[in-house]
């Protein structure tokens, strides 16, 4: 399985006559946030954490736009620099990277509680006898990040994301209208249902 690579450049190291002698509190906080997030929120995602002393390799993150430690990269993208890491930003970046390497298996609806189209999609699935997982993107940040990470490459970065977003047998189908068309055209609806 492909691992998501998190690279951290901390305020430390030496280059020529220059040496960093003062420890960085924000670098320590960033490392602690990463370790706790990986253990608590992302424990099921394979991750490789790489720590570097910034001054020893300052040019490497600079090529990606990172110039102020602590610099945190997920893959080759700088997600944070110059301050303690925001846990939500890390979670989002790791999940969005992870979904690029993994397929969604089964039937899924990503929606929200007060959405009539999400309710209609759930009813259609139930009437058709299709077992599915429902992911509330408002109550579960991880579900939101997964939905965005999976749907944005399909619909494009400038297209607004609405709910529901639906996958059947691991294949993206779209929203409730597309689901209704598929269910009705393939005789999924059980007898006596709409």
C-alpha cells in the first residue's frame, strides 16, 4: 500500500559557519500535533513521517515555496510554515493525498442531515435494497475531506461541490438525480416501491 509522506523541516541544523542553537517551540508543537493526529485521527492511513533539520537542507523546501520553519509538506505540497501546525489542515491534506491512491469500495452517500436531496438518495437506496454507508460531511470532518478529495478530481477544481455525492459499487455516479435514473433504469426498485 502506498504511504502518504509527511516531511517536516524543523528549525535546527548547520550550514557552513551557521548553526541553529536555539530550539524552536513551534517546531516541537508541530511534531506533537503530527504524532497525536496520526495516532488518534489517521491511525488507519499508512503514513511515513520524515524529519529534517532545516538549515542542513534549506533549499529543498524552498523549491516548493517553503522558507520559514517549521515547514510541513504532505507529498510535495507545503501545507504549513512559520507557525505551529493546524491539526485540521494536516488531516485534510493527508486524507486528500491518501484517497488519490485508494479506491472507494461499496456504496456510499456523502451528504448532510438537512439536505432534501440527500434524504431522497437514501430513500432510493433503501427502496432498491442497496446497502450503503452514509457519511455526514457536516458532523464528520474526515468524511468531508474524503468527499472533496475524491470528487474534486472528477468534477474539476472550480466546480462547486454539492451534496449528495454518491458512489455505487465504488464508481462515482453523481447526485440524487443520477441515482434515481440508475435505480429506475436497472429495476433496482423492489415491487411496491415508487
